[in-house]
C-alpha cells in the first residue's frame, strides 16, 4: 500500500511554475512562429517573472525570515525553494539572452532594430540629443548620494542608472549617484519607424549635463523588484477602501527582492548599490543586453509590423446570436454556451447593455473581478443605475494588480447610484456571475450568465474562456440565493443547483472523483484547469488512477501531481497547452456522473477551493454539454502546442504522429469561420449539423 502523503509524489509549486514560464520561453524559441510573435512570448516571459519575484519569491523570503520550516506537500523548506529558484533562473538567464539576441538579429532585415546611442550616425545622434533636451531632461531625476544626500527610496520596478563621478576641480573627490528614469518615459526612443534606442543609452550620454562640474567615470543600468503583495488586515470597524489605498502605497515600499543590472556593472558599482539596498547576492542578475524584457511589448505593439505577428482572428457571432432577435427572447428558447475568443464576447456585453436600456428590466446583479479600463460593461451598469434600475455590483478590491482600477470603478458605480459590495471578510470573490431580473407578462423572469473568465472584453479576445447563458429557473433561483449571500450576513451559504466555494466545490469535486474511482476501468475524468495544487484533490486522483480510471488533465500552469508513477499514477496524463491564446477555462468531464460536464471559476488550488468565493456549474443542457466534451477531446488531441508532464517534473513537447500536427487554436478558428460563412447561406438544419461537430476523435 503506497503512502500517498509521501513528499516524493508531489512537484513543488514554485518549481512547477518555473517550468510553466520555461514553456512560455520555448514559444519564443519556436522558429515556426512569426518573429514578433516570438518577441511577444519573450515579453510575456519577462512580465510573468516580474510578478513571480514580486509575489512568490517575496513570500518565500517572508516565510524564511519567520522561521517557517515546511510548506507544501513536497516538504521543501522556504530556503531550499529559494536556492532551487535562484539556480534555475541564473541558468535560464543565458537562454533568455541568447533568445532575445537571436530574435532581434533576425528582425533587422525586416526593418526592426534595437541600437545603442553609439551605434547611430551623427545626424541621428543630433536627433537623440534634441529628444533628450525636450522630452527627457525635464522629467529625469539626478540624485546625488553623499553624507548630506541619503540613498533614496526606490519604488517597485524603479529603473535608471548608477553613476560614478569625479569632481572636475579635484580628481581625488569621487561620488556615486543615481539617475531615476520615470515610468512616464517610454522604454525606447523610436529613432525612426522600427529603429529603437534604449532610453538609458541616451541618458548615459548626458550624465555630465545632469551633474555639472563632474566627469562621468562609469555607469550601469539598474532595475529593482520589491515585494508587491499587499497584506491587509480586515477589521470590521475600519473603512476597507481606505485600508486598500494605504496598502497600495505600501506596495511601492516593500522589501527589495531582486536587483537587475547592466553588463557595465562591475563589483564596485554593485557593492555600492547593495550597501544601501541589501539584496541577497544570488538575487542579483547581470544582463548583457538591455534590462526589462517585458518592455519588448513596445516593439511588439508597432502596428506597422503587424504582419510579423500571428494572423489576427476576428471573433464571430454564431447562430442563434447572429441576428437581431432580442437576446432575452433567445435565452427563453434555449441555453447558450460560448467558447471565447473564437465566439465573440460581444453577446455578453450586449446582454448587460440591453438590460440597462430595457424598460422591463428591474434589476442587474453582477460580480466584477477584473473588468479592465474603459469597460463598456461597467458603463452599462452605471447607465442602468442612473435610469432607476436596481444595480448591485460585487467589486473585488483585492484582485491583485487590478486593485487601483477596481477602486476607481467602485467609486464611479457608487456615484451613479449602484449598490456596491466591497468584498466578503476573509475571502476574495472570484466567481463570474450576472443575474438580470425582468418583468414578463406580469411576472418576474430571470436570466443568468456564468463564466470561467473575467468580464473584460479586451482579455476576452486573447484568453480562451467559456460563457454559459440561461434562463432556467433552477439556475437563476440559485443565483438569487448566491447574491443574497454576498449582500447579507449568512455564514452558511449553500446552493441547490450550483456549488459555491468555500463550502461546496471541493467536496463536490472529491465526490465526483470518488464516483469515477468506484467505476474502476470504466471511469474517466478530463479536467481543464490553470493550476493543480490541492493535496486532497491530487490524492483522490492518485486513488482513481490506482483503480484504473483514465485521467486526462489539461493544466496550463502549476501542476503538483506527478503522472506516470508506478502503482500510483500510470493512468494519469498531464498536458499543458501554450499557443496563440492564453488557455483559461476551468471545465470538467466525469464520465459516470449524471451531468458529466461542469464549468467553474475555480482552479484546483487551496486558495480557490477554501479561501475564495467561487462557483461551479453543472451543464445539463445537452447541446452545451456535447460542445464542451468535444472541445476537451480536441485539446487532448493537440499535437502542435501541447507539452506533456513527465514524472520527474519536466515537460516534453507532444510528438505529432500524423501527417499534419493538430493545433487546437487553428482548428477552432477554421471551424468558427466555416460556421459563420455557412450561417449566411445554408439552411438552419445544415448549420445545426455543422455546429454539432466541433471535433471528433475520428477526424484526426
């Protein structure tokens, strides 16, 4: 009998995340992709790594400082994890720099280049000098550091130059100083279309103008990363919005957890800087090319070179949402399941906008986690409130890195007259739900939207997610109870048709897995999630595998489960899909369950299952359920963008065994285009037949 609590049966969460980011880096190395598409993945890699250091590494440092010895099923101590992370990232840094150099070199014949000030001709230098005087000099911040000028506080992700200066009148006098380059300046100066000069390269030529009377001896670029996790103690007597605003200020002052320096940084410069900042030596990274690879977004976003990105796809409105019929009338006839971004997010926006204008609508209730800037949905909610409708919005102010944005929306909604809920004490509200109540024939009729992703039209174009819209009473009645739970005091919120975390989702998932386990070799589970960390769920899956259940897990990011272990997980396969779109749905198939198919806002992580308010929805509508099953089957068959997790924690790209690799993203684009064209000329019967066959295993 195997001990399923043995730490050797679990991957470490942080090291598994690093493997995920390495798969992002591999996309940047994929020579089959267009060059700017590769550069985009490199920028994503850098953005991911910034957040990892700000949150995860900072957290491990706190645990280490607090004397915490063991955390996680793998039982690695915080110190062991920090050592592993540093070793991994220092080795990978060489790959990152080589990849960046290779892509930028190949972009030169395409008209895109990154040059230093010294690499351009005199006329171009004259332009850069003029640009410096007009655009950089007025906002740059030269900082002397001596006995009367203490070392300044550097905000999170502060960027600039460390300089060593010599007094022109007395060569024996030397000083160090800093030049902070504010974020209001772009990372690159665009010399001409497609020619980019790193801003620090321009600033370095003008150091002596910024410190008159001194000669520049040496300089190096720097960038700092601080702990950006906000620890907020929620007290009933306190004003939560004020606490949050204060927490956002503190984020800029968190402990410094990483220092990046340019190749010019010698030991003297690094030692000077670190005397004042005290960054651990192995958290210092020296780059031989420019700092901050996340800034490559500036180059990727140049619309004049859009042909060097993956071909754009325009999301489609498919039947029955491709006509002018009132969306409420449509939902009274049938349930609708949308798969974004192939199917447009516009019907979801339209649902809210129509509700805001419809004189028969009496109330709109909604959860908002990440809504983005200039949100048409929030604008529609404000319009509805101003028209006298009852609008209730749960705005999650603790949505990490969206706190400020959500704070602004919350205040605007309140100003419009909406009832705004600022969270539930002790929990984040991560559920994605909307409930619209409307008068129809003298009675109240309700309509629901439940999603796996955020109410953000911008990210809905690049994230894959699912939207389920229905007017079924059993769903809408449960959503009414859900919103009553959010606005009231109930500590025992329990739903009948839906399942809500923290009390219901985890027991339901475990029950579904145990039910398949009882079926033995006749059992089958397919789960698509972003992360798998929860120990109880992993152990349940191990037991299912031991019983002969076929388990396929599509886990984009962190996976602490180890597949392929003899006697434990031979029947489990784990895939990670990375490609044109960010895989984001949480959806599940359990062969022997009455409903079989579920969608959820929750990943299989302790934070989602026990520390957040989440929703799990059984999809009992046959057409919607079949659609999800085919999508899961398609993803399990992907041989172009899929990597398979090995028992040692590494990932191997899935080998293609047919003449043509199956790219599920391209397959879905082609399918949706085919249905869209057919809907303009084919009969409704033929369209229904096409729509029912997204993907079948026998199609290859």
